[in-house]
């Protein structure tokens, strides 16, 4: 079992407040964040953007693991995650995460790459957390 920890500190009301995030290591300490409605403040993030970053990085790592297990030399995996926040009858909810992945994997057939991407979509721990709200597009880049 592995555990990761982050701490969020929020000061003030939703519209005028501000927050800071710190992770369990020194990668980010005191990173500023705002409410998802006020993300026009330069140099800040919000929970949805952080979830998108977590999903994109988790998926890329999972896909790399799968392709490396197939003995492909992965050149590059670039994943963009788009998190959708919507008003629902129960209040605000994150309703889906869409992954758009472009990869350079020399020697990989497009069919095998798509199969590996679909497997990564299912096996990625963040995808498992989101369950049912993940969609994906996968593109193998031909490098010649």
C-alpha cells in the first residue's frame, strides 16, 4: 500500500478567499489556489485543474507501463485531461474526464497502441476513482 498526502488551507469566504496547497514532498509547497469560479487570478490553480493534472499524469504513466511491458521503447506520451464540472440537481459535480493522448511509440502498430490505451484507461488508478465518467481519444504519431 502507498499513501500520498496533500494539505489544502483555505482562508475566507468563497468569493473573496484564497488558499494554498502543499504536498507530502517538496515539489509544491504553498501553491496558491482559488475557487473554480475565480480562476482568473494569474499563478493560481483550482481543484478541477489539479484533478485534470492528476488524471493526465496517471494515465500517461499507466500507458507507459503497459507499452514497456510489451517491450516497446516509448518515445513520448502526451496526455491532456479535460475535467467537466456541472451544476446538477444535487449541486456541483465533476461529471466526466476526457483524455486526449498523442504518443510516439516506434514499432507499435496502431491497433496495438489503441488496445494499450484502452487498457490504460481502465487500469489507471485515477480512472478507477472517477469510474464511468472517463472518455478517451488516442493517437499514435507516425515518426516515419
